[in-house]
C-alpha cells in the first residue's frame, strides 16, 4: 500500500487517510516499519542516523484521526517548514475511541475527535514529536485543544508509557440519533451520506451526495451554515470538562 498516494487535504473523501498496518517511522517520503522492541532500540538508531532528537526528548501524542496517516503528517509538517521524521508506535489506549467532531474542516471532510469509552481499549498510534513538530502540529489543530490523557497506554511489547497527549475537539462530538451516544468514526463517504440522509436542511444546503457536500462546504459561508446545522440537529455531546 502506497501510504503517500493521497492525503485528506487533497482528497477529502479519503479521510482519515492511508493508515499504516503497524509501527514505524515516518522519514521524509518514506514510512519505515519498525516494531517496538527492546525499548525502541531500532527506532532510536534510525533517529540517531538521521540526526534527529532521541525518543526521550520527544512528546507523545495519540493520533485519533488523520494524524495517523503518514501522508497527512508529511503535508502538515512541510507546510510549516518542519522536517517530517516521526516515530509512530501502535498502542492500546484505554477509555477513548475515534468519534465524529461536530464541525466541518475547510478542506471539506468531517473530522474525528476522541470520545470517551469507559471500559474499552482502542488500537491507536502514538506519535513521538520533537519540539518543532509539536508546535507545528498544534498550529494545524485550531479546532482542538491538546490535553493529557488520564491513563497510561501500552505498546505492542507490553511497555507502559505515561499518559500521552490527545487533541480534544472544541466543538463537541456528533451523537447518534435514537440513543444519543457519540457516533463512532466511519469512512468519510458513509459518514457524510448518513448526515445528509438525516437532515433535509443539510441536503438543501450541501446537496445529496458526499461529493456535492465536499464541493459545497469549500465556500466559507456554506461551511459555517453546515456547522450550525450540525450543532443544532446532531445532539452534540460536549467533552467532559470542555466547552
């Protein structure tokens, strides 16, 4: 699988992008697979050979949406003049899962946001970011606030890591009709179609297909109106302690 063939900023309906099958290191235009073993020795050696900050000088961030896609990360960092060399390690993350943020990105997709899932564990990527990378990623997430998780996460070999950061949505998450529980992230075409099918007002504003929706919300005025409809019609759930 070519992890860099496209990215959600260029092709919104591919969101969250092409996700690697396992742990590795994003190095410029390549993704180098590396399982976490012996304290990440192979990853540490790769970072040293590339002249990059070591693991113990990096900040850990759980990727809930497109930040787990190397193609999306590469674009974000290069847009901010930062070299994309990032370890990405699979972890078992307790208590959260990818949900659906109640806003629309300027590129046209409806992005992910973490939802609370007590008693559940999700398989997610942990990004290991140096200072410049963390600052750059923060700039790409104006609709989120970075906060630490409450519990440690566990890597593939059983290594426990202190609670990493996660980007929590500022707009709340879309709840399912009926039981009101937070929706889980699905493929972008299926997600958008389900939102359109559930709202005559949204169809009138953005069309009846995912393709029409993406084209329509590129207009700032239409996107803002779509956001207000999501907030009004989707039984938005706010994050615990959040606004």
